[in-house]
C-alpha cells in the first residue's frame, strides 16, 4: 500500500512526499525481502524516478545503474523490467547531455526490444522515439527524421491519429523538419499537432 501511495503522490505532483515514501518502502523491503528482490528494486526505481523528476540527474543515473545491474543479474538481459530500466537510464543520459552514450544504450535496447517484444510493441516504439530525439539533439537530422517517420507510421496504425503517442511522434517530426530548414513542412506538421490537441 505504501508503494501505491508513493505512486499516487508522484502522480499528484507531490514529489518530496513521494520520494520519502519510496525511500521508506525501499528500506523496509530491503530489510524484509533482500537487496535484489523485484519489489525492493521497484521501490529503488521509484527513488531513481523521483530524483530525475526533481532534477537530480546524477543521482538518478546512479540509482538506475544499480537497479539495472540487479535486474540483469536476477531477471536477465531480455526481461521487460531490464529493458524498461535501460530506457530510463538512456533518458537520463540524454537529459544530462551524454548523447553518444544515450544513443548507444538506446540502440542496444532497441535491438533487444525488437527481438523480444516485436517492432510494434509500445515499449519498442517508446525506445525508438527516444532514439529519434537523441539523434536530433546530436544533429543527425536525416536519421532522426527517418526514425520519427517510422514511429509515426507505426503509431498511426496501432493507435490512430489522435492518440497522445502518435501526436508526440508527429511533434518530434515537426521539430526535425524545422531544424533541417524546411519551414513549410514543419509548419504543416505543427499546425496538424495543434489542431489535434484542441
């Protein structure tokens, strides 16, 4: 129940309280279940998430790395929890400006996601979207455009035009078109995004 309370506090934007709850749950679970138990690791991942939300990216990266190492040892490289944590870690590296490291982590994670979950799985598409963001931020605009277009097409088919994930991919594509110096195409995409969000 306390873990659920931490999640609710996070959802409501009460980050300090949420982090306190995650920390209390982590300590209790570590004591009763052990350091590498999946429920203990879930609480530790909550701490990492809250560190990220509160802008403490170095601390978040450290926590995610510890969780990832434990997941790899206990669940294996192909387990969905391991893959999700790799994605989280890559996002933090991206936010810290570690673009090359983030790209490498995302490419490796994407390869496994495609094999284990399939190319159309929501988690696979989320990793691919993040990779497109990193490529854009690295200035690899042609490759970023290719990735955004692929994610957009797959999400349109799976979710429809108005789904938030589809709209997010379309927005990402618009930013790349803008950055490539194609203002007319970018404007069209931005206007479509605005129309859907109204």
